[in-house]
C-alpha cells in the first residue's frame, strides 16, 4: 500500500526533519503513529497525502507518487487533519460540494455515522463546537470509502461517549483492503485499536512493530525491584512498571506509554531486540 | 467488558468467550459473534479478535465453518475447562501456593476452609 524509501524532508533546506526515512505499510492494519511534539508525525502524514513535498527519496502510495496529486490517488485518500476549516454551510450543502470528488462515497453510511455521533443535521457547520465539527469530518472521511485513511489526533476534542463511539466505528471501518494510520498523543484512547506501532524519533523511524511482535519480544509487568534484566522502568504504587526482554514467552499487555518512554530513553538497548 | 491492565488483550477476549460458553450463553453448534461484531462491541482491533479466535480454534473450543463463520465446537465445554484449568494451574495457583507457604497455612486448615467455601457458595 505504502512504500517510503530514503525520504529526506525539511521545512528548510538546512534543517532536515526526516533523514533517510524508510518504511512500508500494508493494508488490513491500523497503524498508531507516535512521537514527541515536533518529531514529525503530522509532517509524515502530510507527505503521504501529497500536502508537502520531499527533498529527495521516493514515496509510493497505492502505486502513485502523492506529490503529483493525481485525482486517481486523491479520491482514495481520506485525510482528517488536526486543524481544519469548515465553511459556513449546512451539512447537506457541504456533502453536495465535496462528495463528488469521491466516486465511492456512501451517502447512507454517512447519514448513519452522523446519527451515531449525534450530530444536529440542520445546523451550519461554522456554528458547531470543535468536537462536533471533528465528528462531521470523521464521518465524511469514512464515508468516502477511501483505501487509505489518515487521521491526525482524531480523538482530540471528542467527549467521553464520542471516544467510545469513535473506537467502535474504527473497529468496523478496518477492512482487508484498507490501511488506517492514526497519529496520537492520547494513547489510552486508542491502545486496543491499533495493531502496529510506528514511533518517530531523531529524524527517523525509531520503532515499527506489530503489537504481537512487541509482546513476543518484550514483557511489560510490575516488579518489586529493578535488576539488570530490566530495560526501562518507572516507579509505581507497588514497585515499578518495567519493560524487560521476554525470555520466558510470557503474555503481557502492551503498555504503550511505557514503551514510548522506553524507546526515548533506551533506544540502544531496544534496537538489537527489534533490529 | 472491562479490560485488566496486565493481561494480553487477546487472552482476555478468549476468557470472555470461554465464560460465555461455560455459562451457556453460547451453546454447542451455535454461531459465535463474528470477528467484526466482537471487535466493535469490545472496541478493539479486528486483528486482535482474529488472534483470539485462532487460539480458541487451536484449543478446539470454536470451529470455523468456511464462509459462514465461527461456531461453538462439539466438545467445547470439556475443552474450555481444560484450557481454563491449565491457565489456573500455571498462573493463579503459584500465587496461592506462595501465600500458603509464607503464611504457614496447613493443608488441614486449607481443606476445612475449602469445604466451607464450597458449601456456602455452591450449595446454599
């Protein structure tokens, strides 16, 4: 679905954000894109959607170079940005103006999603709250039936019931021919939804592994004391929350926050484990 | 369903399915929720549910009828008990044994308490 090869990108020529970044993504997965502020999560997503252009390297999305912005590719991409602008029209006018760009747009599905998100249909978009607007563009994006779904911090601004609805909608939106990429800081909103973790750090991909691979190689558990097997640990009420190599094939639940901090703090210890 | 914070999600879903079978909510030869239905209900990735169903298939607890879906397998009740027993012996019993040893609780006392517990809980 997506092949990135030796991507170099910078907003200024002298300061590159990505240096020789390479990665492949396939359909049938929900990728969770993680990284510190400024690590380049949104920028990577914009590269995939053809909204910014790389210095060098190759980018292949569904067989197209996104920088060329060909309609045949753009109609297969749904991009939900973190910051967006919606015009002063009602939903039906918005759909009339925009749905035509997506040949597979599913009107009944869009209506069902709006109902599920409890969106007042007769109201002008501009008068809606941030959370409501966000739900409208998420519903619109999914209704395009695009093959590549890119979401930048989708749960920001959603209230508590909407987050649960969002997770249900995304669980049903994943099909074998779709690829979903979600960038987030709210890992607890999404940690059971993503099946593969991509973490950006220091101009490149610091980790890309499926949850299954991570929990095969690492074990996440509470320990009373830290010994030399522990890769990274944080103090907790009853001892420490620790990450260790999984020598005894223990099954544990991936703790995304702990993994995130472990990757930042102990990159050299984790690299050989995932090579 | 509430997820606990230390056990792999696909195993927690397996325990959830096993409980449904033990409690008779899903009977032998009945269809179990599809991967998608289960993923939506539990708000998890469908690939995680698929992993659970593959595990339960390998334990002969559910079976896959091609093109139709997953069904409760013929000997599911026996196999669920086997599976849960193995898990109990490997994961929970060591914790109990450790406390029995540390607190110096005799087997006689343990037996009396066990019998009382069974009487009070299951034969009111």
